[in-house]
C-alpha cells in the first residue's frame, strides 16, 4: 500500500496523537466505520489518522473526542494541543521544494523512529554516507540541476544523520551488500574516506554495520534494498519502506511486514559479525 503524504508537520506528534485516538476508539468499542461516518470521512481515513499518516483537522479531532466520551476540559485541551504541534512544520520543511511527497513521508517517519534497520545493495545507506560520497550519488541522480541545489541536498542528508549522535538518537542496524562497498563511487579518495567513516561510526554504541559478503552467494533479500522503521509507541506497527525509481512503497500491515522482518533477520544471521565487518572494511581500504 502507499501512504498518504503527511505534509510537513511533526511526524512524532502525529503518531502519538493517532495512537491516542485509536486507544480511545477501542476503549469505546467503536469500529472505524462509525468513527469515519461521525466526521464525514471513510474508514480508511480513520485508519490513516490513527497511524499518523495524514494531517489532522481540529474540528475532526474535536468531534472524535466527543464521540469517544472525552469530555474533561484538561484532557481535551491536551489532545487538541497535540493537533497544533502535529501541524507544526518539521526541520525538513525548508527542503520541501527539493523533495517529492513520497520521500518527505520517509524523512518524517525516520525522524520519529527509534529503531532503523536497513539493507542496501547499490550504495552505502544515506544515514552512513560522507558528504563527498553523498554529493557524488546525488549528482548521479540529478545530473542537470544547479550546484547550489546539489549542496542543499547534501546538507539535508547530513542533517538527517545528526540524530544518530544525539543522546536520544535511534538505533541503526545496517546490512550493506559487499557490492556497494566495492563500487568505486567518486573515485579512490572519496571511497577511502567513506570506508574509513564506516569503520568509525561502527564503533558507536547505537550503530551496527554488517556486510553481506560475495562468498555467501544467494541470500534472503535478493529482491533489493529496503528499510524497516520501528517507533517508541508499542501499539504502533513497524513500517517497511521500499524505494523505487520514481516513488516508494510504505507497508504497515502485518502480513506485508512479516516477510521483510524474516528477510532482515536472515540477513543479519548470514552477514558478517561486527569484527568481520571491520576486517572486510580494512581489507578494502588496503586495496584502494
């Protein structure tokens, strides 16, 4: 399934507000169809609201709170304040002219996630790229854009990485196909810097890097790259992100997520240990 673009509001607040609305509805024993009818919307609209995948209107939330029996002024004010915060633009708003809606969605979800698991076969994952490597990759994808736009895209990618070094940053678990590490993106010096960077960040307590080596042959993720995002709220489902050439899939139904979770678990079993990763990176550095 494809999610509705959530705009540029705070994804964290949207997810939290959506989870609260779902809890209140379930406590009342009301199906989504009834809630949707009450605000002149569809069942799928309620589902997207509860998953934090769409923006919130104050009137809709007020009507739902009344339906769910939330009459206490303080509780209503708290939830309605979350509507305002959910509609406050995130830091990535200033890059809105560069980003398609389908990727704006991902950046917001990435910002809200507390665990990010990713498998990449063609490039080093964006959250682990150096500026020089990212610049080369972005130029490949946007060969005709002005240099100033390239630099803004690079800056945004670097800004996405800042959460990884913060105290409350997410856990990142990346499995990188050996092919991505042997592909000479940008030339020897850029690749040397990139490999050295991977060695350094792999030492951080919240980052695990594994390599799927050539010698293993076929493996569980032959279908290509994907990411799995997990959120701190226990009642929120994981989201699988699969990027395509001009779009992306966002999967959040259990029957769609489970095959990717199984593939990721198998990849982690079949790939290098952290010590093996350091060995492969060291060997590649000596070969350059």
